[in-house]
């Protein structure tokens, strides 16, 4: 394909095509323009100089017009041939004009031909035209020619041709450069358009993907909402289960605790029969284990109430050696009955260690019972030593061990035992909960637990506990009570200097010891101190520098007005307040110690000869009869096994005291209390409520204001924390 020589370095089919089209259009217009100008000159010349022009012009004009028309026709077909024909026609026209008109100056027209050649074809065409023009002039200047060509004509043709060639080259080069730039801009714009279209496509796909993601997000939100509702329903079922199981589990455990305590402490209730020493030791083990189970039942209830999902720890400085000995004493008879040896090798000089005595004792019992269950011969060894700021405890048995493939799953929760029909090995943790729960307890103490076992030779389960300073306790996620009491800016100046653990102290003014234990168990990370009176509370504030003073609403504030610590007044969930709300003299949570019950009877300050015991469990009624048998005359205990039966007995007889269970079929204890209060003959009878409900359950019977009073202005940060904690608690209750 033809392209201008001057711009041959500019490649590209689009540029070559555009340049050729431009040259064709320019050439066609130039041919037509020159032809029109010549026709005008022809008519003017024939009219103005008819005698001087004569017939010569009619010879020249057909040649000029014929070659011009033929060249114009060839432009769009054979561009180079059209240019050659047209330029040749112009040469012939100019040369014939010089010869026929005997006018050498016509040769000056040769200078315009290089301009046309340079513009249309390129500068080589202009140079070629100049050479041809000079050759023609040289031929005309030869002797015998009709005209005389002067040297000036040669100079004009040469100089003028060179100038017009340069002018044509510059014009064509600039024109083609503009074309090149235009095409480049067009190509760039086209590329940008294509890129924009591709980006638009990508954007459309991204929008479509976003729509799909939004749709999936909506579905996920809907699924989360369903899951949240399901979890809420499950939480409600769990609370209901905890309420039910607290009564169903505590009742038989209360009987075990009560009867074993009576057997050990009140032999007169059994006709002063003296038990053998072995019996008393066994009864003591039963009593201790039952107390341990009751504590675990309290934990189940705690888990149902606290959304955090963690068991509260009460960390105290504990002698680990004594704790290990206590645990081994509890299982000693069980291990000895299987013919196994139980050895304890614990370093007597272990450093101070802070732990929850109940939880770690449960861990030790789980490991010891597990080891004894799966050991047929040999023995069990408990060892303890200090290792890198922690205490390492190991329980090693000579049992059957654990297969290698099962070791990684030893701490999985709810892991059932293997089928013993196909393998002699059974799951080492029995029900699948002992070891996982033990590991959880150890981790709550910021410790670790692991296992080492050789199948067929034995197993070692070890755990570590940090020693030295008291470890930080894990805080439940939704436990807002801490935030309500804790005020960071005040805490910094109110921490006791002697308290090496920097544990904030809260003073609770109440004379109920069980209340202090419950608050200590619920409020992790604080040290709870009890004061029984306003005067004692004032002294403890000066001595301990607490972060807050917790009071009941009915406390006398006159003596405490000068206290320089925040004061929190709210209904405290004590059994005495709950008893006052119910309108009874005393309120006890099962199990009830005999001494505690008799002390409450003495506090009545009146003789008690006849007592009505209302409980749906006959064994519990019999237990109370045993407790009161030494002080109540024979036949002085009336029995009722339902609320309706109790009301019938009360309608016939008027006892001196009523022991009333709150959870009974048909008519419960609340209904009995309401009917007694409505009857003027029965309203004066003192009532002791003895129920399987815990002290925490009594808190649900309380209502009143919660007031926080600070000794000075409260900073905005503390105010926002207190208000946020209250709103968080209310929102959780609202949901």
C-alpha cells in the first residue's frame, strides 16, 4: 500500500489509509482547481487577444483538459498514475505554450509543478520535476529551437522549484502530522472508550455480585435472627431446667447431708447408739461428698443465670499439699478396696498458690477416680513440684493406657466411651465430661492440662497452676455488675497498700454471712468484706480504704453521711429480707443444719410444743423430726405432705410453729402463706420457710431502688460507665 515517503516511519494501516485518502482528495481538488483556472484563462485569452493567440491555444487546451480529466478519473483508482498523467499534461501544456507563443517567460510556470508534486507525492517528486523542467529548458535552449532560453530562466526554475518543493514538503508534512496526531488521539479516545466499556462491564458485574452478596447477607441476617430466637428459647429452657433440677437434685442431697449430720452429731436422736469408728469415718466421707455435690448444684444454677458461661471462682491462698491430701483421703477407701496403692509425693515447700479450693479439689477427684476406675493392678501416684513460676501436679496410674489415636481427643466434651465388645480399651474419662470439665477449671485458673500415655502401660494426666501473685480472673462478657460498682479513677487512690494483689475491696454492711459468700461468688475480681453495723463499717472504711460501700436500703445513713467513698444502696438478697417480704420469721435454704434450726427456734422467745412440718418429701419430714426430736415432746410433730393437707391441719389445730416447704404439688407454700395471712387465727403463727430454693432465688423476691452516692462530683467517664452498665443490664432484661 502507498504511503508518503516523508512519513514512512509512522506505521499503521489506519494512518496510511487516512493519508492516502487525504492526498487523493487534495490531488482531485487541485486538478479540478487548475483545470477551472485554465478554462477561465482560455476564455479570457481568446476574447482579449484573438489575433495574438490564434489557433495555437486550441491545440494546447485539448491536451490540457484531456490529461486533467483523465488524471482526475484515475485519482481514486491509480493515484500515482493519475499524478504522472496530470503532471505530464502540465509539462506538455507549458512546453507547447513556450514553443507556440515564443514566450520564454512561460517557463516560470515550471516552478509551480514541484509544489504540486511535493504536496501530493512528496519531496522526491518535487526534485524529479525540477530535474525534468531543467532538462526541458536545456533542450529548448539548443540551437535551432524557435525560442531562446536565458540563464535567468534556468536560475528562476531552479531556485523557484527548490523553494516550492520545500514549501510543498513542509505543508504536506504538517498536514500529515496533523492527520497522525488526529488518528493517535482518535485511537487513544477509542482505547479509552473500550477501557471505559470494559470498566463499565466490570462495574456491572461488581454491582451484580454486590446484589448477590446483599441477598446472601439478608439471608444470613434472617438465619442469624432465627438462630438468636432459637438461642433465646434455649436459654429460657435452660433456666427452666435449672429451676427444676435445683429442686430435684438438692432434695435427695439434702437428705443425705441432713441424715449423715444427724448420725454424727446427734446420736441421742437414735437412742444414744454409739457408731463404730469405721462407720463414722464412712459417714464423714459421705457427708463431705454430699456437700461437694451440693456446691456443684449451685454452680449449675449459677450457669443458668449468668450469661457469661463461666463458673465463678473464689480465689484464696490455699496449701496445695493439704488440698491434695484431702482429695486422696476422700478416695483412699475406694482405691484400697480395689487393691491398689495410692502414693503421694508432693513437695512440702511449695510456694503460695491462689486457687478456688472447690474447683481444684474436683479436678483432683476426677483424675483420681478416673485413674482408679481404669487401673486393675499396681497403683496411683500423685506428685507435685514447682516448675518455672508454676506448680506442676501429675496423677500417674499403671492402668491400661490410651491408644495413640485417641490421645488428641481425650479432652473432647461429651465423648462417649468406646464399644468394649470390639476393644478392651474404654474412654478414660468415663462419661466424657470429667476430663473436659477439669481442663476448663484449670484454664480458668490460667493453667494448662495435658496427657501422656503408653497403651498397655499406664497414663499420666498433668496440670499446672500459676503460683505467686494472684492470677487475674476471667470476666464474663455480659457481667455488668462489676462495672456498676467499679469506678476506675477512685479505685486508683482507694486500694489498700497492704493488698499485694491490688484487688479492689468492697465493704458489704450486713450481718448475714451467707450473703457475703454469695456476693463474693458472684463478683469476681473484688475482695468482699462484711460489716454488721454502721460503726463497724466506718472503722473498716478507714482501715481498708474500699472502692465502695454496699448497703441495704433500710440502713441508717445518718452515721454514714461523712464516708468518703461511693455508697451503693440497693435491696440485698439476704434470706432475712426475703423472709420479711414473705411475712415469715425465718427462711432457710436446704440443707439446714440442726444447730441452725434449733437456734432459730430459740430466737422465737416462746415455748414450742407442737410443730407442723409441711413438705412433699416424706424423708425430709422425717429428717426434721429427727432434728427436733430431742427438744419437742413425743407426738409434737404434725406431718403434712402437701399444701392442701397443711391447710386442713391448720384449720383443726393451732401449732406453735410451721416449717413450710415452698415447692409442693397442687397448693404451694406461697398459697399457704397467703391463706394464713388472710385468717386472723392463723396469721400469728410463726412460720419457718425451708425450701430447696437458693439464696440467689430469694433475690427475685426483692424490689427497690438502686442508688449510687459519691462523696464528690463524678467525672463524665465514670458517669458514662455507671449509666452504660445500668442500660446494659436493662437491655439484657428487656430482650
